[in-house]
């Protein structure tokens, strides 16, 4: 996971538009956690961070429990970006 | 929806194993419902996803017969995606890697699935608007 955060951060630093879409258990780090500011730092750096609405619901994570800078989103976002030709990597 | 596009997905996970299969089918279903044409190349264990001999089982521990338990079967999800494509006016082309099928003895698949080779994936990657590989771990 840390590797992919670094990849997102590195791509952003090089001037790319980057979206990190969290899904399945990947949404768990999106919960507010005073001891881990990784996602908040990524959001501050300009990475667009989204968390799959269904994955959040399945795990009982409410929108107000998310780290600042992380937004709940539908899976359609991924398809729309793919249709727009955005390079998509699965981790 | 924006302009109709062609999206290719490569799946590698066998059914009934992990959430990646569910997510992959959710992505494919979303693309189809939005009217895009979708290619799916099933490699390795993923050739079992549309295997037509999957059957629902009972859950005797909880006292349910097979019809009561309503056990979800990925082959039915694939068939539903095919139906959604028909309604949405989009095309789904599902290729199972023939070698992977033979290794596993999984020749029977739901309608709409055909055999192919990894070369088909290369062709699709070269001609599609976008490709997403969902690898196994």
C-alpha cells in the first residue's frame, strides 16, 4: 500500500493529475486516524482521493468518519475516467 | 453518458475466492450500463467465472436448503451483464483463455463466452480506448 501512495505522490509531484480510488479493504485507511496522516498528506499534495461508496457502506464507515480530503464516490467515476482515456492502474 | 467507448478488462482471479472478482464484475457492469462496449479477457483461474456448471448449494449449518440460501453464482452475474448490455445497446465480448480452460477442464461457459488466446488481449489493448488489468495476488 505504501508503495502505491508513493507512486501517487510521485506522479503528482511530476505535474500529473492523479486520482487514488480506494475500494474493498482499501477504504479502511480512509477512516480518521490520529496516528496516520498519510492520506491527509496525499490530499494536501493535490491527489484526488475517492473511496468507493459501497465498500464504505459494507464496512459501516460513514462519510463523516473519513479523513479530510477523502470523498465517497460511486464506481462510475472509474469508468468515466477510463472512457476519457485516463491511465488506470490496479494495485 | 459521454461518447460510446470500448474498454478492455483482463481478469485473473478464480470465482468464489476474493473481492477482486466482485469488483471486476461491478466495473464491467457499470461500463455496460453506461453504454460502453466491453471486452473481457479471462486468464488463469478467471476462466471459471462464467463456468456454466457452477451450482448453488445448501447451507445445512444454518438450516437452509439450496433454494432458500440463494447462493450467488458468478456465472449468473456474467449472464446478467450480457442482458444489461443488450438493453443498453452495448457489446460485451468475453474471451476465456483456451489453454487455461483446457488445464482446468472448464469448457462449458454461459452463452456469450468464447475461447481465445493471450494474443486477443494484445489486439484489444491495441485497439481499445482503455485497458485495465486486474491481476491476482
